[in-house]
C-alpha cells in the first residue's frame, strides 16, 4: 500500500477480522518523510502504525498483520541517519502497541 491509503480501511476491506483468515498488509509511509527531522519521522511512524488498529499478536491464529514499509522506493539522497531514526521509531512504537 502507498501512503495515500488508510491502513485501517484497507484492513477492514481485505485484511479480515482478528482470528480469521486474514491477509498481511504492507506499507505505507511516504518515503519523502525521510527528508524531515527525526522527530517528525517518528511522529509519522506512530500515525501509520496507529492507523492499522490493534496489532495481531495471537500466534495461534492467522491474521491480519502489518509489515511496515515505505509506500514506494527510497531515494538515493536519503540521509542514512534518517533511515536509522525510522527503523528505531518502528521498533519502539511497535513494541508499545503489542504490550497494550
């Protein structure tokens, strides 16, 4: 999915209910956010992860799940430290969501 699609709506349309035969959704942050300051990157990561809804954590069922990714390719001019900020924000916020 690209960054113009709301993950919550996509999950409702194709992901299926928790505990059901769900499908994984992949995406959907705008790759241009990687040119913003790290605090803004983290804020956008939180928004994207939160838009998916309650994360799927029950290993005895099949879905739905979210694979965080850029909505399109990464620019060769992206500052590497901003990619690091993105990955750290995804890991940190994902852990918090799964503990809720």
